[in-house]
């Protein structure tokens, strides 16, 4: 199976998508487009200042964003190290002073994956993760846990919330 | 206490819950019990730390851990010797998730026959598909096919995500299952080829995007 593209639609104000692309789609240091895959999507969290993956395109229909996720494009399977990917996450949280990602890969440590502010209330981060299945949430201002509404998969966390899921 | 100091304390409060820090006694005892019973403990410890980081009360975390232990012990007993492989933790976690999602025991035993290192992931995918509303028959068939692919981990990694997106695009789970199955059989068309046009305006051409790496 080669590259697969996945789509979602979300509502967004005019211009947000383009800003997200311009500001957040910056490759991380060491970026190797032929050997890693970029997982991109976008979402908006009205009111709560929610999280998102990177917006990628926009439908001609009003207020519909087309979101693209890319599956692994790199090497063959076998050793998990061969299938690690850079996952690019973007969170829109206009009111936030800081946003971090806590997930099963980092022991749910809200301090280990801070996102960088890229302006216009957007926060971005690049994660290199080996093949596997991971659960995560965005943490706004160190205290407010929110799921990524752009994540295609989610799962009940057992505590009354819903974790987002990344599959690599 | 100033509001700034209070905010700082709130921010720092969960820090002890992270890896490397000992768990509170009741949770540590639960994890120790699981270890004594031969159950995989990494996922239990991760769930404990997740709950603590999220500010969940320890009593509730403990209840979640106990339920996880019950589920893991049940699938351990069900699978018997099959659960003794090097992928024991992933297998038990996947089996417990699939069973909780509604997978029957005969189907569970069937999926456990997938290769070691793949079957745990396959069971997680089956759990995802069932939660998305796929029938057990469709979920098992799709997972078995992915597990037998040339690159099973990659096939499984995209399976539930593709399924979720197809369902989100408006397809019934049964139709989505047919499409996923036919795409794998055809080995040429994009998995979302039949998604309504308004949802795929930005769909890149897989052939152009990744020469020689189109879907099988």
C-alpha cells in the first residue's frame, strides 16, 4: 500500500486555512520529504479554542475546508524504525498562552511537547513517531485538555473524555 | 496566595504524574497486582499517568485500572497459550479492546492467528471498525486481509483511518466496507474514489503524488 490520502471536512472562517498553511507548514529541522510522511489536517474549535492538524485545502463550497492526511510514504515495513514519520500538528487556540501535546508516547507529559506559536492563534508542532498507534490530546495553558477534532479516529479515555488517535 | 502563584501551582500540579515519578500508593498497588498476575503493566501505568495528568481523582483512576485488569485477565484466559508470545502485551491489549468493542470470541480466536507482531494491531483495528459501526463480519474480513498484505503494519495503519473517513463522508459502514475491500482487490483506485465530490476537492492524484507507490 502506498501513499493514501484521507479527507475530512470542517467549517472554518474565510482565510483561516490559508493562514494556517502559510504559518504552520514549515518543515522541521532535518525534514526529509522522501523518507517521512506529513500528516496534515485542520480543525477549528469554536469557543474553546480547539486543536487541529494542519489545514491543507479548501472546498469551493462556502465554509467547507478539505483536510488531507498523508499515510506513510517511506520505506517498507518490518522494523518500526523504518516506518517512523514526522507528524505535523496544528492547534487553533486564539485565547491560549501556550498549547502542548500530551500523549501515550510521552507518558502524558504536558511539558515534553510544547507547540510553537505561529501567529493568528495557531500553534504547531512536529513529532517524529515510530510505527504504532498513539493516543493524545492538546493541553491548553497547562490545564485544559481538548481532543483534536480533526483526528479521524478517537477513543474513550475511560475518564469521560475522548482521546484522539494517530496511527502510523 | 496570589492568583499568579495559584495558576503556577495548578500548572505544575500534575508534574509528579509523569514518567519517572512514583505513582500514588493505591495506583502503584494496582499495577503491582497486575504484574503479580502476569498481566502487562506498561499500559496500566500509562493509563494511571494519563489520569493523573488530566487531574482525575485517584479513586476513579483505580476503577479504570481494575476494569482494564479484568479485561486483560479475561482475554489472557481465553487465549491461553496463544497469548504467551513475544507480542503478549500488544496482543492482550488489542484483544481486550476488540472484545470490549463487541468482537465475539470465535472471531477473536480467528484474528489471533495472524502473524506475531501484527495480530495485536489487527485486533485494535477490528475494535476501531466495530466502534465505527462495521459489522463483525466486515471488520474481521478487512483486518484479515490487511494482516495478510505484503506490508501488514502499513495496511493496518491506514485501515481504520480510511474507514473512519469514509463513514464521515456519509457512506454507510457496509458500503464503506465494500469499498475498502474492492479497493484492496483492485489495487489501483484511491480508497476514497467514491466519496462525494464536494468532500474531495483537494484530493491529490496518488499516482502523481507518489510515483510507483500507489495503493495495492
